[in-house]
């Protein structure tokens, strides 16, 4: 079965290890939480190129572990993320969350190292279960409901993917996971299945719906794996598919607009995930070596800075006892200097400020668009970069840590949470200053030089002006003494007004659809309830006479069928 | 006949041993003695079944002539790969149910009737195995009645008084179904002059166009559909499964409908094997419509149930839909899907019913509201339920996934891709009804007024069988090469005749 008997699939280390967590206590559990990801990282790096472990399934050969530069890059950052997330969550009392998160992370690594579509699918479904449990283990009623909605979207995606995989196996006689073209029923189904997990339209809403309902530590895990494995499979399977560019651009704009309107700090960051993944999907759509490199590098750095931002938000949530709305927060930098510092580093990185990791990775995608002469795409990407700075770069830290004084005086979180934030903040800066190790991991050799005068100047200018646009409004606000309200106006009235003009037509059509859909849904549900509830016609106890009647009806039907058809 | 086939006495032993052990249980009277006899016999039967499966795979179809009379005159027993697979399913479930039954039955059946319970289980086992090994259409009816009559008694042994009415309704319907079957057999006999299935296969094509034979086919189809609980003839099943003692529900849900599906396969592909039924009649759309109705309507009904046993019963009706869907495709891949699902579903549903039976044993709770917090109070039992539930959904690494995979492959191979999507969509309904149990057991707090907040105090005798089935569901979900190969062999045998 195994090519190398000593090699264990790296995914299994985390998945099996996850089930040891509930039965251990104290320092043993802590050692496991920190040790398992490191062990996994070691295993990932011992995976050479090509198929390493294979086994048979039905009539096919499963390539359970197959190494390549791209898969090792994703697996590496997943393992790194698991380590930091585990460190951050060491004092999370709900052990089921950590168990689920570790199994979830292991499955993500399984996808990254899978060499065939069936293995991808199996780990894909395990991820869906694991992540659902992470959301659900927050234990609130809202989380339970969000988890159910989340699970249904992902299982639906799984359904589509499974049909695609089986149809693909029938069409080509192979389940090998290689580059394909979206030109048949099978490959379209596979593409749609993949896209559901990226948060692509029209199902983008699952992400900001579910992620903020997880616990303060759960969201940190959630932010990393589902969308990034989807980016990975798109890069392997569909790089160069034109349609991805438009889907990606939509996601970028969707994320920005909704994040600007949002008040819940973790929901802002969740919309920002859709936005950032949009950049990577565009990269996959462009499909050149530079673009694939860019998307991969961006995924790597994004996992780190988004986790850092969510750790910072999670610390606030944890230390304030559950305050999550921007309007309830503010001025926390005085009592939580470390958390504020971490949040600012993350915010700078996500805005691709020079000398942070975002700068050395994100600009590669727009450079690729520029190189290909896709000027519209390039322009939209640049405009979106300014939008990112507005919603994630300034809005999150400003409202949570500065702005008005909310009167809250929470302390900085415990040492392990600070250490996790410190580690990722360090990585954000270090990768920004020393991008070479990251570039060395990329799938294609790159000669990209981020720190040219033009690049730095361009970016600083962009950030400066969008920052200016934000703060120019401040004096205006201060005059009215109700800063929050005025900022509300800024985000809630002005931005939608701009959007409304742009999307008036689209919005009306969608609105009509939504009304129709809502009516249909309620009608169907009431109809179903009427017939299927325990007293409904389909479920109540039936007298023998009625059963006999059915028997006779069917007999007549079959007699007609056999004798006269 | 040029070569007289070797007679294999194990075939008759398979049926006779449990048949003779049943009166022994009655003579012994004591619950412990009856249980010991029944368990020992069920294990012995499993041994024989496994041996026979090995022989069939090695040597091909096995035969035994009763009383030494040759085939068309005497009753012949005959075992091909399909029959052998079904025999192993029935015997294996019997062998795990009986250890489980000991404690469960002590709680759920009046102690002065326990010996009757074991006698009836053995009779039922004998009848079900007989159906699978006999090569004679009338003899099949006899075994159908043996298994049915004993299952009416078994259902009526439930403590809930509604068990009596449920059993009575099932008795009426089951008798009608069996009558339809025997009418069908009678009509065929009238035209062909034979009851031997193999003989029927060769003679039927000559008379296939006669109204008598076609009417026979209609009676057979409807009669078996009723025993199979194919929608809309499933109406007897939910009450019967809900109110029967837990061990009976486990046994019947995992075996009785499977054997009926086997009979349907025999009628369509062996008795009428030389007549291409699916080409002559629009049988495919009819069966497919009923299968889809079962998959969706029964799953939806399951979602609204409060009683978990009843919910699982409706889920069974839905799962029968998958089996019939595979049959309706009438291709080798479709039949493989149907056959492997018989096995996989027996494992998953058996485990699920065992888990809920263990909850009933420990707490008496069977409705969703009383299941609140059960995940904390009975962690092992509920974990087994979750494993079984994942199988019902068809999650990868469980047996349900293999069934789903095979059925979808078959649907796509026949060019019905909407069918593939429907199969998967209906599995999402299973997510909802399984989730409702999970939500109650793990999300809701233990009610404060529940005095017995104790942990798992289910006897090992119940835990082990439950985990054997749940574990088997995972095992055959990860390594399906053996079961799938077997299903393919069986499907080939069916498509190619005996």
C-alpha cells in the first residue's frame, strides 16, 4: 500500500492526534497541541516530489500523498497556522473546538497533498464536518443555527463536487488531479464545487454568516483553511480559466462594500476574507506563472496576517467578555497596547504597506495582470487595494483601538495569546523585509523584485490618498460631537448611495428574485410541514383499509402496465 | 442431465438448524437457556453462511436436492453469488443481534415470554435464509410465510400496547402481500407446469406474451413491493419498527426488507431473466418514480418525526428507495449498487437502531425532547449513533459513501445525470434528520428534572454488537474492494442467469 513504509500521510498526524486531545489533560494536552503541528510540518517537508503514498479504491489508484512545490507551500502554511492557532487557543476550555479544528486543519493539509480527485473529495468533506463543528462548538444558539446553514452550503458544494468527480472518472477513466478545462459537465461541476468553498457568488454569504459566530479562538482557525484550500485546488485544476477573473473581481468588490457597511468587527474581517480570496481567484484566472506565484504567495501571507487580525479581534472579544460591535468598542489601545500593536501590524500587512508581507505578495497579482496587458483588471485591482486599506487597514484598528473612549479597560490577553500574536506579527514584518525564503517556496522560479522605487512609490501614494480620504472626514465629524453616528452615516449612507447608483438595475432584478424566492421557500416549507409532520398525511398512522386500497391501486396500475402498454 | 451436480448438504443445514432449534427454545423455557441456544445457533449459521459464500465464489452455484429428487420434480436448493451475499447479510445480522438482544429483551419483553421471543427469532432467521437458498418458487412462499408470521409475533411482543395494533396491521398487509405472491406463482404454474425457478426461466419466454403470465408478473411485483415496503406500500413499516422491541427492530430493519429486495431481483432478473422486461414495459420510469418518491418524501417525513425509532423507520423507507433506484437502472452497475447498498444499509441502520435501543434500555427515552444532553450522559452510545448517521448521509469513509458512489456511477453510466444529482440532494435530507438527533443530544443541556443523569450503563453485550456494526460501516467504507467485488459478481450472475 505504502510506497515508503515509514511515511505517514501528514494529514493523519493531525487528524488522529486531534482525537487524543479530548482524552488528555493539562500539560500533556498542551504539548500535543503544540507538538502535533510541528510534527506535521516535519512530515510535510519529508514529502518529496511525485506520488509518495498510494492505495487502491474501487477500480482506481488513490494517490493519497503527492508532493509538489505548490502543495508543500500550502501544507506548510496550514501547519504553521495550526501551530499558532493552537498556541492562541491553549486556554480555550471547550476541547471539542480544538479537536474539530485540528481535524479540520489536518484535512486541509490532506487536500493540499492529495494527488487525485477522490482523495481531494474525502478530505473536502472532512473539512466541512470539522469546520462545522468549530462554528458549532461556540455553544450559542446563534452559532448552532449558523453551523447548520454553513454545513448545508458546504455539503451542497460537496454534492456538486462528488457528481463532478464521478462523472470525470467516467469520462476520462482517470481520477488524477491535474489541470483541466471547464468544458464538460464533469469539469463544470468540479469547478462549481471548488468555487463554493472560495466564497464565490452567489453563495458568498455563508462565510460572513458563519465565521463571526464561532468562539474567539474558533474564527482564527476558520479564517485559514476552507477558502485557501479552495484557492489551492483552483490553482492546480483551473489556472487560466477566464471566468475566474470576473468571479474574483466580484468577490473583491463584494468584500469591500459589505465590510464598509458592517459594524461587527469580526464580520468586517470575514468580508475582508472574501475580498482577499478574490485577489487570489483573479490570480488563478490569469494563470500565468507570475499570477500563480502571486496567488500562492498571497495565500501564504494572507493566512498569517488575517489570523493575526482575528487573533487581535479574538483577544478583544475574550477580554471584554463578548463585545463585538465597533460601536461598543474604542479606545482600547491604552489598556491593550500589545493587542492594538498586533492589530495594526496585521492591518498594515493586509493593506500591503511596504515592508510588510502583504506588500511582497499581493503586488505580484496586479503585476501579472499588468504584464498580460489586462488593463481593466489591473485598474480594478489597484482601486480595490485602496478599498482594502479603508475597510480593513483603517476601519478595524481605528474603531476598536482608538476613536472614542468606550470606557472599557480590558487587560492584554494571557501570555500564550500574546505569544501567538507576536509570532505572526513577527512573520508579517520578517517576510516583508526578507521575501526570499517565501519566494523560494513558490511553484515557479521568480525574479520578482518588490522593492523597486516605482512599486514602493505607487503603493505609498495609493495608501496615502485613501488614508487621507478617511481622515479628511474627521474634523467634519468632530464638529457634531457624535462621531460614531457620523461615521455611521459615512459608512451606512454615503457608500450605499454610491453603490445604489452602480447597482440599481442589478439590485432591482435580484430584489425581485429574492422576493419570489422567499415566497417560494415559505410556501414549500409550509406545504412540506403540512404533509410531513407527524399528523400530516404522509406520516400519520394509516388504517389497514387505506393500505389495502393502495395495494389494489398499484395492482391495477401494474396490470394496466403489463397488459396494455 | 448430463452431469449431475454435486449435492451440498450445508445448504439444507443452513435452514434446518435454526428451524429445529426454535422448538428447543420453547422446550427449555428459561430465558437464559433459550438465549444460549439461539446465540449458539446464530453463530453456527454465520459460520455456515461464510463457508458457503467462500464455496460459491470458488466453485460457482451450489445445489442440494431435497430427498434426492432431481430438479423439476423435487425441491432444489440452490445458491449463487446473489443468494450467498444475502445469506451472509442475514446470518451476520442474526449473529450480532442475538448477543445484543439478551439485556434489551429482558427490559422490553415480559419475562414469561422471553423464550418465545428467541424461538420466533430463530424461526424468522430460518425463513429469511430459506428464501435466499431455495430454488423453488412455492418453497419460497413457505419461507416467506415462516419469516412473516414469526415477525408479526416478534413485533407484537413490544411493551407498548400499540405494538399489538401495529403487528395486526402488518399481519393484514403482509398476508395480502404473500397472497399476491402465491397468486402470481399459481398463475405461472398454470402456464408452465413448473415451480422450479430455473425451469421457469427457460419456459417463461415461450408464454411470456400470455395475459396469465403478465397478470402473474403484476401480482408478483405488487406483492413483493409490499414486503419490500416500497413507497407507497410502506405504510405498515413505520409503526411496526417503532413499537417492536428494539432488538426486533434492529433485526427486521437489517434483514427482512433486504431479503424482499432479493426476491424482487430474482423475479425480474431470473424468473423473467430471458424476457427483457425493462425493454418491453416502461418498468424503469415506474420503479424510478417510486424510488425517488421514497427517497424524498420518506426522508422529508423523517425530518419531522419526534420519535427517533420512527424517524429511522422512515429513513429505512427512503433507503429502500436507493436500492430500488439501482434495480430500476437494470444495468450491471445499477444492480451492483442496489446489492451493495443492501449490505451497507444493514450495517448502518442496524448500528443506528442498536444505539437508540441502548438509549431506551438505559433511560427509556426515545423521543427527541428526552434525548436532550444524551451526548454527555451516554457518550459511547451516541458516538455510535453519529457514526451510523454519517453512514446514512453517505459521508466518505463510511459504507454509505460506497453505496452512493456506486449508485451515482451507475446513474451516470446510463446517462441520467439529473438522477445523480437527485441521489445526492436526497442525501442532504438525511443530513437534516441526523442533525436533529445530534443537535438534541449534544447541543441541548441535560434537563434539570432528569434524576438519572448517569453515564453509559449499557451492558457490554449491547455495546459490543453496536460497535461491531458501526465499526463495520467504517471498515467497509474505507476498504470496499471485497464487498464491491462481491456485488459486481452477484450483479453479473443476475444479469447472466443462474
